[in-house]
């Protein structure tokens, strides 16, 4: 499916690029790095939960599992920092995220 998306640049896959009142930034593909792997996402920000889902195909579960998210190469005033559950962060091309799961048992 990823190859189809790459080849869609000259096809009909990008029908949202035009005709939405000049707000095409919401549908723009942005490449970020999550746990050392490139990921392509859309939108202007990502939530804590979305980053966990990008980091793990099957996230670890359990009452003692705690996720930690740090980032760097971020937007303007806060180019690096950390995210806690329930927060979102504005994203930009090339931003780097590290998502770790810790068992607090």
C-alpha cells in the first residue's frame, strides 16, 4: 500500500490538494522519525496516543506500563521536550520522536 501512495503523486490520490479553500496544509504529508523509523503523517499536530500507535505495531499493555515520549527538531519556541498522556504536539518535517514503554512493576 505504501508503494501505491508514493506513485499517487501524478494520479487521483491527491484530490484533496485542490478545492478546499486554501487549507491544503491539513492534508499535507509530513515525514517524521519515530523510534528510528521514518513515518509519513498528515495534519499539523499529533497526540500522545497517535505517537504510541506509530511507535508500536502492538503496544505493550498492562496496568504497570508507562509510555515516555521525547522529541527534538520541533517547532519554534519549543524545539525539544516531552509529551505526557493527553497532550498534543505541533509537528514539522524531520521531527524526531522517541517513544519508550516501561514496566513499573
